[in-house]
């Protein structure tokens, strides 16, 4: 049985739940018509990069792409592009252009990129870049927009014109060294925060400390309540799903104010519910929230990194918060927060459990902000169908775009509201970097272009366009 037939045959028994049930009304509000054709765009084939003719992606027939702004390229505004391109969002720019704000997940006290005098921490090498590009991936302008942060993994776009970038670490001079063994005493600041990056000016280097110091991954904003939903990717330990309640709705304040309340999701009448395991298709839970009393610790006893990275989450779990496995991408769509559990679910027959907390190949959850209900919408039946989903975005039709983070071939995959899963792109192997992966998928404001990154020591960004109407994204 070839792989594509396997995908089709397995869907019925994959733990798929259509985006209906308690979310039917909410989901329908985001759709643009009904899906009257097959979701699948057809078989993938090698396509040369318009930048230099090198084949970096496999795509369906009719699709084209251009790569831009690789590692080491000079920004047009000074400095060099760092590596580890990761989470990203697209905003409408002048004269039909697109503004991209992109994370760089650089760890260790390697020194800040860009203008060091503007760095939050002169020793830290992560941050964000802001680019202006055409809908065909032609670079117009590029600059460092936040520097001196660490492990900037994902984040989320804010409707007032900003990107929230998240540090996936708790490194700092008050914490023992992390898994790399790099010397944390060289750091000048505490890390593990979210930062707001405006589109029209450089970031203010001010972390939102009340939103917690933990291994942040993504941020998704609910405009009705002003809450910012946050995921935690705590690789070796249980993770949590959080929300930050600012003292004033950011839509009214024009930015995210510090001094709010951090809370963690729990399942009503089931304290400590373990949602990292295999769950029945369509499993649904009534959510409640517990408050974190000490969201921004400063450690005086210099704990190990493993102790420090669990500190905030343990407060929530002591009050009954739910356990998840490696929560990564999150996106808001019409009152629902979709978020990804990268290693959630049961271990499929024939698969080897991944290392770290969680033994499955991925789950997709939906949290309805109106009813406070949490629902499993998809659980991977095995690595051939979906292998460790990471970043996520939505298309105009409401189909989710999933970036894989598996150990073998990595794909961009679509998951429709009907529960159909399909391949859209395969990343060609990156020489010398077997861990290269897709990251930061985001559609441009006019829907013409899907922008996506490759997180790698040889990182680069892509613009992809073609006959979207032939498949499940549009």
C-alpha cells in the first residue's frame, strides 16, 4: 500500500473528530463556503527554487516558491541574519507588500545579533527579525527588531499590529545550566518571558513578567475577552495550557500591559487530568482555570534547570491543572483556540515512542472561549500520517496548516474541518542538518502566498504560491 492510500485508508480510524459537535457554530463562522472538492492537492514532486534553481521543496503540480533571507545574509538595515528561523506571522504592508515578523530560536550565551546597545541581554543570541517582502518572496527591507533574547520559538500575531514572541527557556544567571551545558553565569538577564514586537518601531526590550517565566512556545489572542492564551513546551516534563489576563484589554490599551493574572487550565471535576495520553475521538472536557501565585520567580538558591523549568507549572498542577505533552503551536480562529500537543496520544503499533514527556505522535486540541470547553479534534494514528506536529496556522477556509517536527521526512500537512489530513509539501533533506524542520507557516494578508521557514543551522524563509482553489486550504 503506497503512502497516500495509507493516509486515506487510515483516516477513518485515526482518532479523527470533525470540527463540529460543541464547536460547530463557532467553526462555521470562520468558513468561506463549503468544501465541494477533495482536500488533497495531489502528488508531490520536486520543484526548483526560483532564487537559485536548487530543489528545496516538493510541492503539488502548479505550485511555485522562492526562498529568501537565509542565515548570514546582511539585513538591509545593518547586521547579519541569525539562524534557527522559527515562528512567524504576516501583516499587511504598504503598496501590496507583506510585513513578516520572524523568530530566531538561538540558545546559549553566544552574544546578541544586530545592534548590541539595543539588546535585552547582550549575551543572548535569539530574537526577531522584521522583513518586508513582495507576494513572490522578493525581499524589500529587513532588520533586527528584537535582540538579546533566547530560544524565541513561536508566538502569535496581535490585531493592533504587533507580534508576541516567546522564549522557550528559563535560563538566567540565577538558574543552573540547561541541557546544552552552556554557562548561564554569562547571561545578564532572566529569560523565559514573552515580549511584544510592534510593526512600526523596534521592540521595547520589556518582558511581560506577569505572563510567566516558563518554557513559552506560542501565544493566541482572544479579542472578545482580551486574554492571551499561551502554550508551554516543557520537553522532559508535563506542560500546561495557560492564559494571561492583562489589567486592560490590549485592544483598548494598544499594547499588552504587565501586572495581570496568569492562569492554567484544569478539567472540571477531574483535578490533575492527564491529557497527554491516547484519548477517544472527539473527547470533550469542561475547563476551569487555576491562578498561578508566583508567575515570575527569581531564584536565590540557584536550582537546576530541570527544577526551575517546572516551577511555574507545578504551582498550577498543585491546584489541579491538567497535564499535556509538549504544547507548541496555537492559533485563534473565530472564538476557538487551536493548539498542538506535539507528542500527545498513544504510541501506535510499529512506532517507537519519542524521547521526552509524551509517547504519541501528536494531538490537536480546540478550546472554545465562549463555553470553556476543550475538545480533541485530531490524534495522530502513527508517524506515517502525522509525525510530531509543531507550529500551526489556519487558512481562509479554516483548514489548519501543520508543520511537522519528526525525525524523518518532514511535511507541511493540512487538516480540514472534516477531519481530512493531506500532504502539501515535503522538505528536502538539508545537508549536514538532519534535524531541519518546517516552522512558522503563515498566509499573507491577501491569501496569495503561504510563507514558511526552515528551522536549521542553514535556516531560510520561503514564499509559496499556486492554485490554492484546487485543494483544502481555499
